[in-house]
C-alpha cells in the first residue's frame, strides 16, 4: 500500500483576482471612502474562513489594506465612461 495515497490532497479554488488587477471595493461596511476609489491587488493571501484575502492599495493613499474577496468587485471597462477610445481603435 502506498502511504501517500492515504491522505487526500485538498484542492483549493483559485483566487478570483490576480496580482496587478484593478478592483473596486463594494459599498457598505460602514467605512467612509470614495466609491470611485480604484485599488490594485498587491498580493493574494490565505483564506479567512471561506473567503480569500487580498492586500490592496489605492494610488492616492499612503497605506495598504487587507480585505476579503467578497468585498471586492472587478472593474468593468465599460463603466469607465471612456467608450470613445475603444470605438476609435475599432474604427482604425
């Protein structure tokens, strides 16, 4: 009997966001912050309960934050309001 087969390797789901990706914090939580603040993922961290953690930073702040995955949302390129730049490159 192979003793290594005795222990099942726990497969973890991958983090939803990657290092360098820009995200926005979801509203709520009672913290006073700009809803337009854009954060960059600096590091992926181990889970806190069932949710992965991330180290993030806003370019306008001098400090970093640690938050869970359920507090973040990906930035949609269409929500930036600058759709003309995409249209111009498509017309070229």
